[in-house]
C-alpha cells in the first residue's frame, strides 16, 4: 500500500492519531470515520509511542468542544463560512457533515498537497495554500458572510510575538 502520508511532519499526526485511538476505543463518545480511514497510512510505531490514552482523550475532548461550537454557529447562520487555520489533517468537515456552509482549510502548501491526496475536498470546501499569518487567505472568502474561524493545536508552535 502506498504511503500517502510520506513527508508529513510528526506534529500533523498527533491529533489524527488521537482521533483514531479514541474512535476505536470509545466510539460511543467520539467517532471519526474519516480519521479511521487514514489509519493504514500512519506508521504503526507512531500510534503506539505517540502519547498516552489520557493525552488522546484530552485532544479529542478539545476537538469535540470545537465541533459543537461550529455546529451551533451553523445552526444560527445557514449561509456562512467556517475557516480552519492550520488545518493539518483535521477531519472536522467530515464529522460535521454540513453541505450548505462554505468551509475553508488553510495551511502551508505542502500540507494542503497532502490534504488533497488523502482527504480530497468537497463541493463546499476550499483548500487554501498559504501562511495563516499573512492574511492573504482572507481574499479567498466572502467576507460579507458570518464567519467562524477555528484554530486548534496550532498556537503552541509559535512565540507570543508571532501571534
């Protein structure tokens, strides 16, 4: 089987591995079918050594809270945008399964290329290559619409001055 995730930085695996592990162990709490479909492409040693069950659960709990906030926003704003900055291999779009809002996945060009290979993009989802800090991505969205921006697991990699 071709490893579609060749070249992925380890930091992109961390939340994905957490969603896979918790989906397998506690599917009644959190289930991410799209993340599970990527398990075959993740080096086995990363799943075993990456983190503890507690760490995986904490990561998934954070994502579950974000998902619920996005769902509430979508319920209140039928015609809107949801922007994921530093999207990585996030699969929230698939879990939320909304076909009316505009979804945008913003990340560096190499990450967007990997997303295209393993996750593709849906009719109402646009992949944007670029640096989230330059704000060039804003030109790609309809700023007249209500917009929710989600940034999860990104800021810890930058110094306060950059943020």
